[in-house]
């Protein structure tokens, strides 16, 4: 039996574990890679997935970093069953279509940019709305706790992962040549006591556990202080007549923020003249799905509903569907709370709201979720003074708040807690879905507390699993991380710089206006190098 890691290996996005067992080839999740250009280029390398050779797909939850490449695989010939829970299927139907729409819009924007510059061959969209609809037709719903058999010799069960509505950990029992090997894929593990969803369940023990490690390096602050921090941001911008901009995943995080605002309103901490605007068509449709699935809510939210109180309702709440309505938000003067996607500011309407507000002293930008390396959101939480939006550098004058207590992920101690019983049963552990520094810290703690060594696979790495004994590893380093030729690049810059300096006497002889043009070009280069150095 073999597992290959096609994503979420020393990164948090692109979750995809391809398994070969019982004569079948299938994957657990097939998420989109999100981050800088080099990371996102992995989305285009469809060969590594070999879609036509996949027999089925198991999805842990609807987030795009776990499901976003489904339409791509379908376009490239995958046409078999995609298993998931009922709520995940409902969410996927709207999320995949939304993701495809974003891809189409982005490709259109790129094409126009290419045409303006006289360039040829812009990239086509990663996939289209039609591909997403075809993918949605393959969804096959299975209930939590119910064993299903996607292939002979292979039994699977979903357990509630408490991360978002419908989210699951997956336990597989695989029988090959009379040997039985069990695997658990934790999926994203939720945070105990989170609003709306139930606490994460722990599946029965298994030979191997593949555990997420997003927050392997730290714990979260508790909810009480999260609500206080959100109230602080609201007061900060309200007294200054400015807006609070909240980049949030449209699914779960937006509903959690609405729930928290509902509680703040009940306590009289949300000013009556501060409208709350949810500017994301996807979030609106997702909120409707939440309202239809209240049986999956935790006891507190159920109690609220039993008392006829809608946890997502606010007196001054508005939803904006069209892009005209969205643009109109930026013409509203005065304070408001604007919740929009994407949560990591790498796509979607949120970028317009940042462009209109981030340079305004008195405005607040409130981050409520994990910001992956390479995304604009990550740069902002790491105190960038300037940010590039739509090709333009914008000054950061708004106050940046980072509220970890809204995170949909277990913190470090909760991960250790979740893992403990498995370790006591002799499980072998593989850490996935985390950035390298966080994974190393977590692996160190695990070694210290439980005396086991966690494997931390890299992108494209393969593990041959056996019932007993250490898994054998095949690495593909050169393909996973193409070498960066720093020597060549620096030599090229130096060579061209020497040519320019040689020609400087000729520059000085040019007419003055022409010289000022060249001066401007050189100043831009100086600025680019200054920014590069400032990152070191
Ligand atoms: Zn997730
Ligand atoms: Zn994830």
C-alpha cells in the first residue's frame, strides 16, 4: 500500500493524499494550492494527479483547499464517485461553482492585461462553471458513523471533525492479502468550544494517523477575548467614522462572525448606527445551508434556535449580491462592518474593500483565520507597511487586528490532546497540513511527550505503508522544489548594471526631459531592490 502527498505537505493548502491499495488508486481530498505564484503553479500540473486513473475520491470537507481541484480533475477525465457527508455536498455545490466563477473572472482579467501589453497566450481559466457543475453531479452522500465500501476490501467511516459544517475525519480499513491496515486522515480538526459546530470527535485507533498541524506552533486565545477584540476593533473605527473590514472564508467563518456580532448586539456592544454588510454571494448562500442543517449545530446554538432566536440575525444586517451593490459599499460614508471573501485576501471582492480602506487611518482590518505564506493576508498580519493591490502599492494606515480565537483549527495543546489516545495505542504518525516551522515544533513536542517520531512528508513524496515496521520513503525533491538559480540571476543583474554604468556618460548627454524619464525608471528599480532587502 502506498500514499503519495500531492499537497498540504509542508504547506497548509492543496490537501491531496493519493492512495494505492486493493488494486485501486484513489485520493483523500483534492484541494487547490493557494499562496504565491510558485505554489499556485502546482494547480496547473495536472499530470501528477493522473485523473483518469483515479477510481474514486473521498472528501473530508468543503473548503477549497481540500476540494478546489475537483472540477479540474473532472475536466481532465475523472468521472467516478466523490464521497462526502450531506452538508459537505450542499456546500460543495455552491463553493465549486463560486471557485470556477473566480477562475473565469481572473482569466478574463489576465487576458485583458495581456492584450493591453500586446502579449500573447494568456493562461486559460483553471476550470469553468460547467466543469464545476459536472463535478457536483458526482457527489455521493454518506452519513457520519456509517461504514461504506467504495471498493472491495476497503471500508470507510466519517467522524465529525468539528471544523466546519459537514467536516469529517476519515477512518479507512484496508484489507490486502489477508492483512488489515487502518488509516486515519484527521482532515482539519476543529477547536473545542467553537461557535456553531460540535466539538471534534476522535475515531477509534488505527495503525497510521495523518494529522493536520496548522497551529502546531501555538495555542489560541479563548473566545471571550476574541469577542472583546472584535468589539475593540468596532469601537476603534466607529469613533473615527471609518469601516471595519473583515476578510473571512464565506463558509463557517462568516457565520461565526455573524453569530459573534449577534452576541455583541445582545450585550449592547454593537452601535446601532453601524450597519453590518456581508459582501459575498457565496456567504449568503452558505448561511442558508447552515440554517437548513441546524441538526449539526452544537447544544448552545440549538438552544438559541429552540428559543426562536436566529444566531445569524442582526437588526442592521445587509447582504449584497451584485457587484454593483458591492461597489456601492465604498461610496457609503461613515462607519460600517464589511465581511467579505476571500479570507486570505488573494482573490474576490475583499481586495476592493482593502483598496478603498487600508490607507485610511481609523479603519480596521480584522483577520479571523489562518493566513498562508505568500498571501497578501499573511503580509498584512506580519506588519507590512505597504501592500500591492491590483498592481498598485498602497500604504497601510488602517489598524490591523489578528484574532486567533475565531480560528477553525485546533491549537497546539488541542492537537496533542486529540492525538494522545492514538499514541497510547501504538499509532504511527504522519504530520500534514502545516508549514515546516510549525510542524517541526509540534514534532519536537510529540517526541518529548510521547517518545514517537512523526514523519513530515514533502510535496510529491511517497510512503510505502506496512502493518509493522517503518514506512519506506521515496522523495522527489528536484520535481517538488525546482532549484532557484540565485547565482545566475545575481550575475545577470550585475552584468546589466555594469553595462548601464558604462553608458552613463551617454545618458548625461541626452536632453533633460529624456534624462528625467530614465531617472524615473532607475528610481523604480532602486525601490524594488529596497523592498527586497527590507524582507531579509
Ligand atoms: Zn478547512
Ligand atoms: Zn485545510
